[in-house]
C-alpha cells in the first residue's frame, strides 16, 4: 500500500468512526436530563461514563482495517491508558470553553487516588478528560462529536 493509499484509508476510517459517533451521540439528544439533575451527578460518575464513551469511540476508530482481536486490543489499550488520555486532554484544552474547563477542574479534584505506576497529575488529567466526555455525552452530544473530531489518532 502506498503512503497516499494509507493516508486515504486513515481519513476514511476516522471519518466513518466519526460519522458513527455523530449518529449515536446525536440520538441521545432526545434524552432530556435537566441541568439541575446533571449537577447532582458526581464527577466520579461522569468519569465512569466518559471512560466508556471514550473507549467505545476509540474501538470504533480502530475497527478498520480488519485485524486480529489481540491487535485491536493492543491499539485500543495504548489509546485509553491514562498517559494517552492526559496527552489528548492537553491537545484539546485550547478548544474548550470556560464551562468545559470548569468541568475539567471538577474532574481533576475528584481524582483522589491513583495507581502506583502513575504520576498523580497524569491520573488527574485523565480523569478530567473522562469527566468532560461523560458530561458532554449527557448534555451536548454535538459538542462531544466536535471535540472528538480534534483527536489525532493513528489507526493503522
């Protein structure tokens, strides 16, 4: 495969994952959760939801071209680990609004413990990203899709 074909495949794969995400996340806009109810959801719960949303999105991005399940797993794990999430967060920060930055702070402050292998700051950044993704999943699926479009993934 030439580099031109690889680039085209990468773009198509990312676009198909994004269009899938757009459709699925926009379907949620029919679910109405009042802002006061959202404020009752703990940052840890939002992070729990955001972790699932992010992993599903990443799994979708790496679905094509077809490969062995263990290869999928290695690529997905590389993207969903805390170090990668912290890097993704840093790349998204310039695109975030003030209310989104406040959600990040809530998520960062909710990250009380951390795995021994990780620096506490990295863990807090990853939890912040997950909190934001969970929040946007519930409140603004279109904005979630916009932010996911900024991710620089390398689906090989």
